[in-house]
């Protein structure tokens, strides 16, 4: 038996808008602070994973553009499930490459895990509004 969970439309909008903020800021920072972001990647324990995929500068530029575009989609409620799925796919390699292995600072790792939970909420739930 499945329980029906009721949430207000307003709470979903607020959650969606607040969750999008981190991707808008991160995407903007990837593009505006490219050298600093590359330097941060170079200090990561699993930086070889990023270097294996491709040129880190290009990866950071591409991920910045994708985070901005999908973050705007999430913010606006446009193709929310797709936007959340795209952001989750970007978040996974960033988390593995940069946060995993940072044993002296587990906060950013669990922050990303919490963000992934928020993204999964929007991936798994369809909040299309219908007029009755």
C-alpha cells in the first residue's frame, strides 16, 4: 500500500528555486574564475580522473555552461526533471574527483550528497501543474 504524501505547490517552488542557486553560483564561478577552479582541481586526490576524461580547462568551462543552463531551467521550473537529472550527472564526477578523498574535510562531500538528494526529489517526482 502506498501512502499519499501531500506537499504544497509553494513549498516545491521554493525548494526548486533554492536548490538551483548553488548551481547558478558554481556555474558562474567555473566560468569567471577558471584558473582558480583548475588550481582547486589540481589539489584534488582524484584529479587524474578529470585529466583522463579531457583537458581540465575545457571540462570546467563545459560544466560551468551546463550548470548555468540546467540551473536556470531548474530555477524557472522548465523541464525540471531533465534539468535535475543533468545537474546530477554533472555533480557525480565533480564530487568523486574533488570531494572524495578529502578526509580532513568531509563537509563538502556531504553537502554534495545532500544536494543530490534534492535533485533526486525532482528527478523522481513530476510536478506538472494541471488546471481542473
